[in-house]
């Protein structure tokens, strides 16, 4: 599994169930959402602009994509969780299955964030994002071509404490023909 | 990470939050439980009996342990989920970080089950148990010495469908001194 295969397998529409465990108080949160992942071309203006924002050469990019989501949490059913982000993988030219993943907004904060990824021998895509006061780690893998799992942790930036752990099961939405 | 280190790191008391995703109907289930993992000696009668039940030489066993749990689900708060099982790792003499894990009852069914484990280069303990009509896969890893994650899937035995996916975060219970 390399980054090209990983992104190619992710293109499509997904129904997500996400459970968050808020560790300090032992709270559970349940989120249902629809996720759409769309491939962008290498000359897509949003992908090029993102590379330029990080002072990176757009020719280093592979498989840029846009991810959009819309869902609701059982903590506040009146609030719609909705968003969209452009993501651009930049493989490391020297290290196999490692690189950076640029995006135009982070998951945990709304400032632009550069994340580092690697893909394990076991086929798990691991993404680590450092923020000012927190770090996020995501582990994403395919159970089969139509089911992805995603385990996310938000840690304090010194790495000592895990604040939130969450698990998503993402099932490919059946296309209606 | 080898089986000895994995079991040694697991000994103790844990507070578990478990979220199950019942995939077909998109249901969420939340389970809170206390888990206790106690080391057994190699000459423990329960460990020896378990080896004998599988026609295996008890001298092949390493780090037998007993796991007990007590908890409740938000699906039926009147029902107490409670149980205890003896587990005996039997490393494969020829393959590093692979072997069998004997136990005196399975998670998904109550018949004795022999499971196969391996530990990935990434330190994930992967356990696969085949039942008559289903297969269970568990992936367990340490985020830090006091926090374990566990992702479990129950599949139909032909491997085609995932029926249930669940995620546990297991936080080491603070000892009162």
C-alpha cells in the first residue's frame, strides 16, 4: 500500500459512524456523517495554491483530493457539523511511504496545518499533526475496499496526556444505479 | 514488542470505554467496564488444564494470565456484563512474534476457542479467532504505558461482511495508596 493506492481507494462517498471517548470524564459522543472524497487534478488551482502557501513545488504533489463532510453529534443535534478541505500529499523523495500532507484547515484547529504521514508495513496510514498546544494522530486502514477504520487521538503537545480518542467506521455508500 | 512484553504491559486494572458500531443498522452502543488482568504462574492448574485441552505441552506456554471484566451497556443498563477467562499464549517456535492464544471461552461465543496472534512491526497485537459462523479480529496497541486501544471486528465466516466494529480505550486505573 502506497500513498497513491491509499488515496485512490478512498475516493468516493462514505457513511461514517464516529465514537469519541472524552478521556478525562469518561464521556461518550456519537457522530453520524456523510463523507465525500473527490480526486483533484494536479493542476487544480486549490492544490497549487496550497503548495505555494507552504513554499513547495506543486510538481512534487501526488493525488490531491477534496474531502467534504456533513453530520451531526448526539451532543448537540441542532448543530450541523459541516466542512470541506483540500488535501495534498507530498511524498518524501528519499524515504518510501513517508511524506507530508498539506491541508487548508486542520481537524482540531482552523489554522492551516502541515502533517507528516507514513504507511506501515501493515497498510496503516498514520498521520501526525502538531499544533501549538496539541498534537493529533490518526491511524486509518482499510478492512476491505468498502470499509475504512480511523482511530484518532488528540494529545497535549508535550505528548503526556490523551484528551480525546475517537473511532470511525466508514462504510462506502452504495451508489444508486 | 514481543508477547512477553505485551502481556507484562497489560497486567493491572483498567477502566474501559467501549463503543460498538452495529454496521447494518448504523447503531451505536456504549459500554463502560472495569477490566482486571492478573499474571498466572506457568504451573497454575487452570493454565495447565487449558494446554491439555488443546493437546499442547504446557512447557510451550509463556505468560499465562486471567482477564476479568464487569461492566454495563447503555442498551440494557439492568444487565451486568461480567466474566472471566484464562488465556495462555503459545508462541510459534519457528516464527517470531506469532503463535496461538488459548482461552477457556471465546468473546463472541461461549465455546472454547483457539486464536492465532501476531505482533506487527508497529507493535500492534493482532488476534484472529475463527468460529463456526463468524470470525473475530482484534487489534490491540499501547498508546502509552497507561492507555491501550482495542479495535475489534466481527465478520461473517466467509470474511465478506463486517457485522460489528468496536473500539475500546482502556485507561490504567490509578492505584489508591
